[in-house]
């Protein structure tokens, strides 16, 4: 995949997939809260940290090298 295509896919992922993922993550956390009650803060912070990085793992090849200048 060339750099121009990766830049386009990066924009699609950031503008379309990321907002959808945020809604899904918040819905998941609300479901956990309703189902099991509020988690203690020491357990909630790692869950949010994992969710914060989980969305980008499948797309790391698309994001690799996009920030570099044209060579």
C-alpha cells in the first residue's frame, strides 16, 4: 500500500472508526456498570487504558510511517 492510500485510510479510520469505537467502549463500560455495579477506581483505570490502545492494534500497519514526510 502506498503512502497516499495509507494517509486516506488513516483519515477514514480516525474520522469514522474511532468515534464508533468510542461509542462502543462507553456502551461496554455502562453495561459493566449496570450489570456488576461500579468498579473500584484501581480496576477501572486499567480497563480504560486497555480500551484506549485496543482500537489501534489492528490498524498499526496503516498508521506506520504516515507522519513522516514524503521521501
